[in-house]
C-alpha cells in the first residue's frame, strides 16, 4: 500500500513546484494568453478512468506540464485584459500554499481559532483601508455571487422574520440596475424571489441607475400590494464600471424601509487610494457591501469580503446549530458557520493577510493608481484615432470602446485580436451595440503592456479592415 509523500519527497517535489511557479510567473508574459485548443481536445487526451495503481510524482508533474498546461488560459498574463483582469501575486500564492498545507476547517472558533481570528483581523484592516464605518461586520465567502446571495437572504429576513419558518407569504420585489451583475438575478431565483419579481431599473447616459425611476417603481409596487424589500446598487458595473448614485438610492431605501446592498466587488477596491474614496460615498448608509480582493487586490481567486451593519440579521437568517457542533466557547467566540449557508470553511484569510502585509496600503494604492492612469492613456489613444470610439465613461481601469463600424466588424476584430495571442480582450453589449472591453488589473502589467495591447488592436484593424478610412 502506497503511503503519503515522506518528508524528503515533499521537500524535493515542493522545491520543484516552487521553482516552476517562480519561472512561470516570470515568463507567463511570453506565452499566448489563450490556449490553441478546441472544445473536447484535452478531454480526449485524458484517460477515461483513474489509475488502479499509484503513479510516480515525476510522471504526474510531467503530465501537468505536457498535457494540462497547454489548455490553460493564462489569467496571470500581464496582457490578460478581459472581463475584470485579475492576478495572484507572489505573497498571495505563498499564503495559498500554506492554507493547503494546514488544511483546516474554520467552521467553528474551536475547529481553528487562527482561521476565525485572522479573518476578523484582516477584514477589520480591509474595512479601514476602504473607509467603511466600524460598525460593519465582515465575513469571507468565495465569490461576490455568494456574497450577494447572503445579502438578499438578509434583506428577506429583515422584511419578513417568519419567512425562514413559513416561506414567502407575499411576493417580494427586488430592484436592480439594468447593468447589475447576473448573479443578483440568480440569487433571486435561488431564494425563491422569482425573476418576475426582479425590477430592472433603467440607466442614464453614463449607465447609472436612475434614482427617480427606482422610487417610482417602489411606490407603484407597494400600491399594488406587493412587498418591496431590497435594492442592489453597484460600484463598478460589470459591463462599464459605472457607479450608481448611492446617496440618492440610500435615501430612497431609508424612506421605504428597504435593505440596500452595494455590489462593489470590483470598484470598491479603488477606495484603498484615498483620492478615490469618493466612489464609496453613501455606502455608510448601506446595509451590506461586497468587495472582492481576488479581483483588484492581487489575491488568488477565490476570496470575497462581505460586510453588513446587521450581523444579527445575517446570523438569524442562517444559524442552525446541531448538537454535535455546540462548544463551550459558543457564548464568547465568533462561529462563522452561523453567518452563512456553508459549514466547511477554508482558511482564505491567510492569503489576504500575506498580500496586505507585503504590499501595505500605500503599495496597493500605488499599483491601483497606475492601472487607472494606464486605462486613461488607452482611452485617450482610442479617442485620438478617428476609426475608433470610447463608448462609456472610464472611472476605473476598464475601457469600453469599439471600431466605428457594424457589429460584425467589431466581432471579427475581437476574434482577430485574441487569436494573435499576445493579448486578450472581452466584450459586452451597450445600447444594442457590440463593444470591446479592455481591463487593467494585473499586478505585473506595465505601461508597455497596455501600449502593446493598443498596438495589437490597431494592427488587427488595419489587417482585417484595410479598406476603411483611417
């Protein structure tokens, strides 16, 4: 019977893996961002069943390099500019390695005091960096989708404390921007709110929720005997990074007694730089907020920081303690299992602790400032080129732009840019038009990388559309 790796093997292969990681991070910018594979190609190369007998670690590592790696999309590439560009920094990767080695389950304080108390500490630090009030209680979930799910569950609990036991008695109505992330609607589906009870509020010319339309919709639904219960506002929408008018929305929520959740999964990170603290103006009036350090704070995915002013509501919505989970410390300790759907909890705070200590607030802020400045540079190059246009404001480090032509030409242009391999962009639809998105967010991205991406865009457009005016 084969046992675990012994200490000497662990040192040997651990060094090999660490050396590979260091070399990979150093050289990833030289690789094509997207893999040259087709759907099912890797699947066909992998065995259909697991081995009956154990295999040598040398063979496993070699198969990783030879078989798995060629099918990897390199999110840690400095010119990965699609979606929201992210990166796992070196300190975060080291923290993740230690998390895997410790392999604790932080469901109770007792099951790992370090996991609970470090989480309380680093979320307190992050709260301070973001300028959030002291009264906000923090907890780590995996992604903003799950954070939003918990926010809506809190809102439902606040609106109808009997819903946990009796279920819905009145149709509850949720209000979001037309530009809100799809996870909000998914959470409404999962919680039994129903898509029919999700009101998508129109946006203004800068893609921000229109507060006056929101208020009108709330009044109309209340008059119809429905139960308005929650508004989700966004700081940094997925398509354009627009910022909803939080102070006005918060005032409406206060007037009508609605829970206000702020999705700042991407944009909230900018508040670490003091001159961008304004993006969270009004969030002190919110009931909950989510910020994702794995998006723009250089922490390996996944780690989503959820804060609420009403932790008792969160606990009331989810706490269900079996006898085998009760401990003598329950009266004085935080048991994070009481504040969410999941029982088992990874030691995620460790990697964020590494990142925050290594860079410090000023170090993080300096990188964010660069990213925002380089996005502004990219936007200026677009504006200076007659055949291209910027189609949305650029408050953060994302630029929405397009070729001045039909959608089909823009689709072909995006495909050509990404096929070239040196950079990767994504797309969205704005006002019915196909739009290209260029996001800066990787800790290793440089000004030269951003310039190279623009040069790639120009080169592809001239090659693909040679007869259009310049």
